[in-house]
C-alpha cells in the first residue's frame, strides 16, 4: 500500500550542538510507532531523505534529530529553512519497534547506539516510561550526548572515543566487554554499519540468540 504524502509545517529548528539540531514539525494526523522513520523532502527539490522519529508517540509534534553533514545537501539545507516552511513527509516506515522477546522471561532491554542513532531509542523510551532498560551511546565528544537528561541517570551510559570524562572512554564494544553482556536482555542496535555488525557478532558469541537482537543501520 502506497503511503500518503503529508505536507507539514516547520515549527522550530533547535540547535543541540554546532552541527546537530532538532527539526520540529507539526504532527497533524500523522501517526507512528516509536522506532519508525519517515521520508522527508522539500517540495520541488526531489532530495528525499530518511529520518528516524525522535519524539514520543503522544507528542503533539514530530521531532527529527539531524546531524549536519559537510557533504550532505539535505541536512545542511534543512537547518536554514525558515519556520513556517512546508515540507513533504511520507510514512511511517520500518519495523524497528518494541517487541516482546519470544522468551517471556526477558523483560529488560539494552539499546546500543552511535551518534544520532539514539533517535529511535529516544522515541521508544519516552513512549514507554515504565520500561526496564539500559542505553549505551557511542559518540566522539561529551557534547554529543544529545539531551541525555531525557533518560534515567543510571540507565544512560555515554561512551566517548575522543574525550575523557566521568563517562566511559572508548567504543560501545569496549563498554560491553568491560561491563559484561546481560543474558536476560533483548538487544536493539542502531547506528553505523560497522558498529552494528561488531556488536551483533559480540552478542552472538556471548550466547545471545539472534531472535533477541534487532538492528537498524543508519549508514
């Protein structure tokens, strides 16, 4: 079934860092499940891009967390559009949504992300406030812990590869190896393909069943 194109107005562009921002759109009658994505296009430009939805299901707006890429035409253009500009959104798409494990004893969720791959998890966690979870977020610098205050302090674990701090210094795979892999958890992984493949391999080597590993590759 072909998805309907919705014309949505830009309500706000909120800078998180010098290169990352939240694009806030009017929601209108657009409905989605936390973890899904949409396709966004500036009318008449034919430069459609896929973005995971950052906001929770019950939010009155649709928020997208976007990193401005130096060679990325769309991510740079969107940042400088005027509030009130209408864009085309199509969707929602994707099956990277919260599902129970086939093993009813597994009620804990571990979310592993790099960079803006945190987006679907931000939506999932805020849509399910009673969720028992840990989130492991790999970035280069501390400032890239985007809106980490949205998560419970003891559940959010920031891993920085190029900066020391109170966080874990290193990659998400290093964090998992150091702190151990919970065998009573369902794993969701989202980010760059190299990280997704490495974490998946590590989990399977540790005895996590493939049915309890769900992945979403950003690039």
